[in-house]
C-alpha cells in the first residue's frame, strides 16, 4: 500500500449530483455494517474483552475493525484528508513534547496499579482511534453511506427507548418486565443491574446516556428533503428520554440542539423565530429565578412511579463539590505549567497535590486520592480543563481550533446546500456543538459520535455543487507488491 497526494477530496463525482448522495450504488453489505456499528455506539458498559483501558467496555471499539474491512472490501481504498493528518501530527508533537519535558516525573508515577507511561500509551491509543474513526467516517460520506448512519441513529434511539421502558418498569417493580430488565442488564451493564431512578438506558451512567443522545438525536431527527412529521416524533422522544435521565448536561445539550433545529426549519419564518426566542428567554428567566423547579418536578415523577412521597432533598450536593474540586485542580495545574501541561494522561497523578481542605467533604474525592486499584481514577469532568492541564494552551488550541474550523465549514455548507443534503450538515453542526458543550462535563476522547461528525464534516458535499475540500492523502492496495498511485 502507498500513500500519495490526491488531487481532490470530498464526494467522488460519479456518486454525487447537485450535492445529493446516490445511494443506489452503495454496497449493501457495507450499509448493514454501518448500521450495526452506529447502533453499537449505544453500548459502553459491556464486559471487558481486551486489555485496552477505558475503551474495553465500548461495543463500538470491536465494531470499528469490521467496519474498516467492509469499507476496504467495498471501495478498495481509504483516503486520509490532509487536514486530519495535520491535526493529528500537531497534537502528537505537542503530546510528545509534554512527555519529554515531564519525563522525569512520568517515569516514576504509580497510582491505583497504573504507571505514568501506561497512561500516556492508553490515552494516546484512545486519541488515535478517534482519528481513525474520523477517517472512516470521511470515506463513508464520500461513498454515499451517510443515509445508513442516519438509519443506524434512528435504530439506536428506538433501542435506547425500549431499554428505557423496561428500566422504568423496574422502578415500579412490574412483574415480568422487571425480571426482563434484570436479565438484559446482566448482558449490557457490567457495572451492575441496579441504578438510581434516573434513566441511563444502555449507558453505564446517565451522563453518558446524554453523550450518546448528543449524537443519535441530530442524525436520528434528520429528514431528507425538508421538515417532516418524523422530525417532531424523534424530537419528542429524545426530550422524554432526556427529562427522565435528569442529567443537567444532557438537558443543556438537547436544549441547544433543539434550538438549532428550530432555527434551521424556521429561519425563513421571522414570526416563528421571534416566538421561539421569546419562549427560550422566558424559560431561561424562570430557571434562573428558581433553578430547583426542574429537579423537583423530575424527582416527583420518579417518586410517583415508585409509589413514594416526594420530599425535598436537604443534603448538600456532593457531586458538585467533587466536580468543582476536579476542575479547580486542573486549572491549578494549567496555571503552573501553561505551555505543555503536566503531560498527556497525567492529571490523576497530580490531582491530590492541587486539592483544598474543603474538597474532602466529598467521599468521592477520598476515593480518588486513595491508592487502591479498586477505586476509580480521578476524573477532570471537563475536556476543556483536562487538555489545558495535560497539554497546555497549545494542545488545547489545536483541539479546539480543529473543531471550530469544522463547525464553521459545516455551518456554511448547511446554509448553501439544497434540501436533501442541508439536513446532513445540520446534524453535523448539532453534534459538534454538542461535543463542545459536553466538553464542560466529560473528559474523555470516547465520544466516538463526535469523531464521526468530524469525518462527515469533511466528507459531505460542499454546497450545491461538487467541489474540492482541499488536498488529501489517498491509500489504495497495490498489485504484485507495487504501490499504485491514484490521482
């Protein structure tokens, strides 16, 4: 195989017409592989099969190699956009420089059965997988497979909703359905079959349920050709799931995405736009006036489902204490080493040194600083704070700049595209916005839906005509051991 410059990137001319994919030419086997892979994104609490760190419980990790093989079987080639290569190289150089500068510390770190170098390796592996997923998504979009990603997202939403129904039934201890949920949980929830009365569906906890919906909702709600009744159906379905999950992050992401959706379909109707903005302003004002309204109503509903009487919670929210301590520690590390950070994946080793006495009110903080392999690894709860702490300002700027560039590109294409392809760009915009918002609450590169959206942002057609998205690298199998260059 050889890597040579290709004259163009974006959709192959024979597969696109006026920016619309010609799905009739797509390989059906590849289409099914795409659907199965997208559905597998919904499961991230499976028993570990390989020693690959935090990714070992994600079903999608095991689907990616198969998807790549089906793609090669169908197309015989994989193209790598140069911008992705430059992004990965720049970030890798930053990480390497940080490791070299902090090597004297990293080589001696040991905590919870993990070493500093091991953390560098596993986190780099997660980042590398994300880049590879972006490349796969780019090629899938080029070969007219976006429709199968949309189908997979819709199927995943129904599966999550179905598991959610069984989960609600288990809250009420309905005979038959409760036992069915317990049996299902044994297969899809390695962390345990029981959970608090907050809907986690197929995820290992409610925050990650919100992460999944941040990708499934934009692509599930997509309707080729314009607004349809199904758009409203999927929006209402996800709204119910988000409400029952009672995740602040999921609620914030969904609210922003639904506003983007409403703006997209109502941007030519000034009266609708003004009405939506007015309603949003009133809602924000009400929440600012009494921020416990949402929590009290949600808790009342779940209490009613269990046949209990809702009572106000008088205890301090220790989860907020834990999150504040983690983010404050990360920013303390950044203030000490703003150029290259403490080293990629090294936040947990420095965590205890940057805590304040008041932070130990939370038992979670005690668990994080205890050197026991059975206790959880210290999280930062924020990708923004984590990158600043571990890679310094340059590393954070590389990551953020790449996403913002893709976001701007997709937004422009959404405005310029016709009714068939514009909703696809809208889904990418919604997902990338969700990724940035989720970065305030999660600190992992495991949001694979975000990496998929990055690839689609590059692979989907630009505007109404087929154009180049810049130079790309082209990979194609050679013959008789000789590389083949394709322009």
